[in-house]
C-alpha cells in the first residue's frame, strides 16, 4: 500500500481564537495559571458550576421511567420550544398568543444562528447581513458558511470605550433596505457595551423605516442585569411593534448547560399562516443537517421552565452568577485604582455581561500570558466569569505590568 495520504498536502489549521485559548491554558503547568479566555462561569473556588436546579431536574428525568430515548421531532421538544419562546418574548407576548412564532430547538446558540442563517439564505430575498464591529469571532464564519454576505456596522468606539452610536446609525442608514442586521440582545460580546433603552428605540425606528430585518443573538439573557426580563427588552421592543424578527437563544450560560448544546431559534412573523409555513421550511433545513436535535438538554430546560418553583429557584441561581460577575468587576477596578495603573479603568465597572474589553493590545496580552500565565483572547477581552477574589491581585499585577512595561 502507498504510504502517502491523499490528504498529504493539507495545511495545519490554526486553533480557534477563543477555544484555542483553553487548549494553550491546558498545556501550561504553572499553579498560578488563570483562564479568562472562553466565557464559562466559574465559582469563587474557580470551579465549573452545575446549577442545583439542573441537578434536581436531571434527577427527576432519570427516575421517570416513562421517559424514552425515542427520536424527537425534527423541530425538537414541543414543551421546550413553547417555553423558550415565552422566555425571550415574554409570557404575555401577543405574537405567541396569535401563533405568529415559529420556534425550533437547535444546537445551542451557534446552531440556532446557523439554522436561521441557512433559512434566510434559502427563503429571504436579501443575502447581506450586517454584524457589529467588533463582534463574537464566530459570527462572520457562521453567516459566511451559510452563504450570506457579511458586512459590518460601527458599534464600539475605542476612544470612549463606549457605543459608537453615531457610526452605528450612519452605517445602518446606509445599508441596502431589507438587509439582515445581527444584534446582540444584551451583554454585547466582546465589548460589554449595550445601547441604552432610548438608543434601542432609535435603532428600532431606523431599522423598521428601512425594512432591515433584525436577527437577535441572545446568548446571555439574565447574565447582563441578573433579570431575565430586563435582558430581553431589546427583543421585546422589536416584537411589540408587530414587525418580524429572528432570535437565537442559548442556554449555555444562563442555565450552565454549555456541553448539552441546547438552544432555540424563534422567528416572529406577521401571521399564523406564515409561521406554519416557515416552520415547515425550517424542518427542511434541519433534517439534512442533523436530522433532529438531542433530547437531554431540552428535557432539563423544559422541566425547569414549566415548574413554578424550579423556575423561581433558577432565577435566584442566575442572579447569584450575575452578581458574582458584577462583584468581580468592582474588585478588579478597585485593585487597578489602588495600584495607580496609568489610564482610566472605569470601563471595567461600566461594561456589562460576562466580558470586560480591557483595551489591552495583543502584545500586552501575549506578555501577560508568557510572564503571568494569564490566558485571554488577543483582542484584550477577559471573561470576568472566570475570575475569583483570590486571583484579582494576580490579574491586576499582570495588567499593571503589561501597561507599564509593554
Ligand atoms: N453568541 C454569542 C454572542 C456568544 O458569545 C456565544 C458563545 C454564542 C453565541 C454561542 O454559544 P453556544 O453555541 O455555546 O450557545 N461565546 C463564548 C464561547 C462563551 C464560544 O466562543 O464558543 C465565548 O467565549 O465567546
């Protein structure tokens, strides 16, 4: 047999810019190492967390012998879909009451975005999607792989470390009417900068006046403010005007179900008739991709969302995670102030959600990794959810050294 592979000329692909940080972290043998790369919640002890309410739901599921491992329908678990739409749109949403929402269970947030993008490519007359600059690194790839053409709109102003609201409005005003616009529902990744409600209202009016189609990515509902309702306000404003939109939901962060890969895509439409047809077409997108979604994560989520007491207990645990992140911001900010590190660090406490967009450059990040074993993405983003009180000094030492020496 020939020993030369038919793939002999294949090139080595680079690691993923976010998940590759964990790969590098795992190879580091230093006891001081700190992984602030991927947005994964850690406890004060630095450990991954399985929510108590998730454990309880799983126990119920395991002991219920009436449950089978049959295939789910192509669209997923019906109870899960119904509750997911309610969670993002509000339980009193007229769109739900009027059956104008098509919801399908998908593989977490990423899968929901991809299914939505494939659907748009096939059935929408515009194939350009505007994504914020910067945005989550996987966004452009997801949309390009689905065959959409990706453009950016200005979002973040490095000078103010805040929203470039002027630039955003100019770019959306100049977009071809009917284009798709990706919006982070809350806790913008990587910047931690969200529009105010007043700014959202301006964005909504502008987009509706131009017939731009909103595609919300909701990966952090409950993580920005600690309140599920407050974090869904942007989406609900767009639904309240009776117009159409898409929303991709993830339960990775807010229920800590990362590896269960559980999420949902909801498409809000103007009539029940269109919603039925859209759902029938979503099935044709899903069936050849992965046939039908996995059952376990959906069962956990549906169990929690459909039980009053468990739902309440979830909101308490979610708020505790959000509060711990907010407290980490305060502790890091105080540590930077105490050190007198040059620069204004108030963005650490002003930004919201899982990440702080520090403003550190790639050289400074590389220095922090090589000298201090602090791992983070090269754009200077740190996952506040990966920090704990005992590591704040180490991180602020590293940041101080990077700012003053690199
Ligand atoms: N959308 C945004 C804005 C995200 O930040 C992430 C995850 C997702 C969607 C997808 O999450 P899911 O498919 O796991 O539900 N972003 C992480 C992880 C937390 C990642 O890159 O995959 C991040 O560190 O940015």
